[in-house]
């Protein structure tokens, strides 16, 4: 145990060192990764995965608000430019765009270097993580630089690729990664893999689940069923299966400066006080609390905490309302979400994996029992939050919000799957809930903002291309045409 802790401490020192040495070009997607470092794949991969994990919740606060999970404290005045207004400028997604492309440069370096050095585990892991990040970029921005991206000074103004073509390419790349992971010489030291500790089987499951997510994303595209079926058949054929446990990153998070688990560090400082403007700003939304109390769902007591002010109750706010409750009168985050400063950061949860499989069975893409997979997804969510046995919850007679068996039509069954997936993604992966809502319009009763400053009373369907692209890659981004965050849809949206 001491050796593992010591190695993880050294890993954090390496991460800090690499981050410091590259900080000048952190947001420059045209930096040449091959001249930025001569570090080994073993050193760069854990740094890159840790960075990927660091923005899965903090950078997607907009999704937590829009999907009804969080609302601002009434102690803060609402304004015309906050997330509740649904407004965007080109600066809205600039930071996440630049962060992700920088992160991709690291993975590209690992893939190329590991391939040359015949370190097949690291090559495969980099391919999977590139697919994970590129998928998120497509899901936010639609067409993006892909083929000509990550070329350093060789291509300083990369052309944009079609989003659907990128998805198709990523699916094939994940197939390649699984083949590499199956090699007997694809090995890694456990302490250089902060996601699965060098477990190739779990990496294959992660790749398969990510690929399934991408394919299920496309189910509302007319004429796409045959393609989806063929690609899912390839996943089934590789025999690796899907995730049955959370894909969770932990390089050694601890209650020290620079080592806090990402979401914990968004809310708390190491002395236990709130992070100003974040920890004292975000509060529970009333919508999930009401859903839980109406459906005998105990998870709200784990997602949220009792109010600090008496009488102590579970109290949420309403997005955009000018009459929201003040901070001490509303619930903060609960013990199932804020576990400790050392808690792992989730990349794909076991619950999401089960719900994806349930939807795939419902659509006839894989064999199995959708109800059983649904129940496993609900239980995985209960387990993650520490809420105990879910059996009584998902067997409530006649409750089509909680009991898959109570649903008699495919539409009801899909709505039930997505409702429970939405519950499971609360402050675990809100970005995926936003994607489901844009794809399916489910859950159908997600409340809209009450902000008096709203531009269009509809949850945005995409993020605008960033200012940095309009400044540095002008011709290529302008070739995408006029973009509107309410009407310019991502390719997989109906």
C-alpha cells in the first residue's frame, strides 16, 4: 500500500511538472506536440487522462443547470448573461474547446510515440481517449477540425470535417484499439494507468461502451438503423462486453493543494470552506427533489443535503427565478455526490452502461432482457450514491417512471429508461443527460428557465464555435455558415 501511495505521489509531481512546462501553450491547439515534450507515453498518458477527468463536471455546469439538476443560490442576483438566460456568445465554449484540443494533443503524442516504440497498451489507450474527447467536441459543436487537427505547425488552420464522418471514423478507431488491447504484449504498469490500473479487459469494456454510446446517439437519424446494427455487431463479435463497474479516474486525489478530486475542488477548499462563486453559488434544483418525493425515490437525500437553516429540509431552487431561496435556505450537494476530497472522477458510469444496453435491446440492436438491464442500471445508481437496495423502488406497481415492467409500449419503455438514466447522471455526467434531451426530448417535463432575460425559451441545442476559431481559423470556421445555438443542430438530432 505504501508503495502505491508513493508512486501516486510521484505521479502528481510529474503531472504538475508537465502542466507547468506546457502552460505557455496550454490553449494553443496549433502547438506542435512532438516538440513540446520528449516524455515517455507512460508519463504523458496518466497526465492526459487526469486532465480529461478534471473538466467532466466543472466545464459542463451549463448542462447541470439546463437539465434541472442545479440552480443558483438566491443569495446571488440573476443577470442577463448567466446560464439561466440560455444566451451565448462565441466566448461561451472557448475555454472548453481549447482545453480539449490541448488534451487531444497529449493523446496524439502518446499514440504516435507508443506506436513507434511498440507500446501497444498506451497506443490503444490513447486511441480510446481521443475518441472520448472528439465525441464530446462533436456533440457540442457538430463539424470540427479532425483530419487536419493535431498537426502542429504543419497545419495551423485545419479544415473542418463533417460530424457524421468523424463519428464513423471514431467507431473504426475504437475497433482498432480493442484489437491492440487483445495483444499479449499490450501491457502496462498499473501505476501508469489512472483509469483501470493496467486492466486490458476493462479498457476493452470502456471502448465498447463508448462506441455503443456513439451508436445509440444516432438512432433518430433516418435510414441509419442498418449502419448502427452492423457496428454494434462488431462490438458483440469482439467478445469484450460492456462496463459493469464505473470507469473512474483516480491518480491519488487527496485533500492537498493541487490534488483535490475535481468536483470536490469545485465546491470546497482544503480547509473545508466554500470556493467563492462556485461552492456558495450552486444549489439543488427543486425539480429532482420533487420527482423523488413523488416517486418514493430516496436518492435525493444522497444527491442533496439538508438546508443549513432551520427547519432543516430538502429545498431546491428554480432556474432563473428572481425569487429563489437564499443559500442557507436551500440544499447543497449531498453525501452520495460529495464523498471526499479523494473521490474518483467518473468518465462513464456503470449505470449509464446498463441504460445504453437497455435502449439497444429495446431497439433490437443486441439480444438480452431490457428490463433486467434497466434494473441493473437503477441499482448501479443506488450503489454509487450509497442509497442501498433498489429492488423496492424499481418494482413499484404501476409506476411507469420507475418500473420498466409497468410500461406496455416501446415509447413508454424508452421514456422510463431515459428518466432513470437522467436520475443516474445527476452530477455524475450531466453532459450525457443534455445529449439525451436533444436527441429524444426526454425527460419531457424538464423545466425551462424562469429568467426574465431569456432570449429564446428553449434549451440550447449546441454550443457556438469559439472566438479563438473566428480569430485564428477564420476561413474554415466561416465556411460552416451562420450558427445559431437554438436552431443549428448537431448531426444526430432529429
